[in-house]
């Protein structure tokens, strides 16, 4: 098994502040105490990284330039690490490249320890409107997003809603001229978790699915009611099926079926991809279809025919 190599990943778009944060991080003795570091630079911004400003004057850091996404190569990355005997890797990633291109090329043992997204708060809405797939790509996996240049005129609620439309776990920070403020906007779910039967509106299916997938224990012992399509698969026993919806994350090309396993004695009488209204109780358990992870297992109280949802493809926004 390959040795574990921690990777610190900084993503974002031009002028978002990636270079500045990396410079400040490498100048912090709490982070940079002389560990041998391989730094991969995938974007040329207006500000250049200055190794002389690192705590060790850059003596233990080797910088490599990656000019195009096609240059991401597993063997090359592994060779650079071995040549430099690097104990960790810092990556400044190009915001115009998809993260999957990077994740697929990381050598064995390279593990993402931290992923931070840096964006210019004053231009983020424009990126979201015109490059939605790239924005969602970066928000999907980051642990924290930092909105720089959040002047008073920036609509923080709009920024908050876009982030929460993709991830409910990502930390959000607003920065303006050195003033840092953590996001404390309350983000209540659009349905009542304490109701005897939790009614999931058609427009709220994607939000409910994500919340239940991320925190299934929250729903253990609850009863839910929602509209869905049927998915029958040979991977489940005859008395089980998957009620769910096609969900679009960012664009039509990124649409997939999302649903949970449901026990129902009449499962074999259902028609594939028919619309139904499901009322079911929920417990949690691990399952191969959940990748062996803990997830919601539904037991149907009732399954009734239903009209298609007004918006057949569910979204997070």
C-alpha cells in the first residue's frame, strides 16, 4: 500500500484570492514548520506566489507548473513527489477545469485533507449565471467557501442560497478588507420534521433526498409522504423497489435518478417509471446499494397512483 500523502486543495476562479491564501498559509508557522512540500500551480493569476515569504524561505518547497488539464498525469505527479521526497502536496487548481479530472489522476495514497473554494463575492453571481456547472463542480466537495470582497452591496443571502443549494455541510465565510464573518444565516428545511407525517412537497424532493442521505439518523422512526417515480431493479428482492426522482444538480447533462430503498409487498405489481404517492416509515441501515454506508430504508404504509410532478425533474434551487 502506498504511503499516505496529505493534499491541500485550493480551488476557485481568477481573482478569487487563491494565491493570496496559499501565500498566507505557507507563511504561517502553524502550517509550515519545514515539511517538504510539493506545490502544484495550475493557474497563472495576477498575483504570483513568493516562496521567500514562506516561514522557511521556501527551502523545503518545490513548485511545479501544470499548464493544461491534459498535463495532469498520475505517473508524473508521483514521480515529482518521489524526486522531492515531499511529505505533502499543495494544489492551486484552475477554476475552469473540472475537479474530476484531478481526482482521477491523483496517485495512490494521495488523500484530500482539506479543500477550500475561494471566490470574489462581487463577481460570483455572474459566474453562477454563466458557468453554473463549474460553480457546482467546485461547491460539491469543498469543506469551506470563502467569499472575498464581500462589500456591503453584495447580497449575502443570495450567496448563501447558492451554496446551500449544493451542500448543507460546507462552511461559508464572508471577507471584506480584512474583516471576516462566518455565515450564521438560519437555513430551515422547507418541511416539518416534527409532524406526524412529514409532507415533502414536489419542489422539495431534492432537498429532502440530500438531507436524508447526509444525515439519515435524523429521519429514523419518522413517517414521510412524497411523490416519486418507481424504479424496479433485479439488485433488490421482489418485495423492494426504489421510489425516487430524476434530479438535476447543475445542468441537463448532470441529471441522475435519486431515491431510497423501499420495502413494499406489492412492488412487483408496479409499473417501471410510473408516478406514485408514497407514505412510508423510515429506519436506517447499511446496504450495498448505499456503498455499504448507513442510509434510509423505507417501509411503505401506502403506495398510490399519482399525477406526474409539475416539474418532473427535481432541482436543488
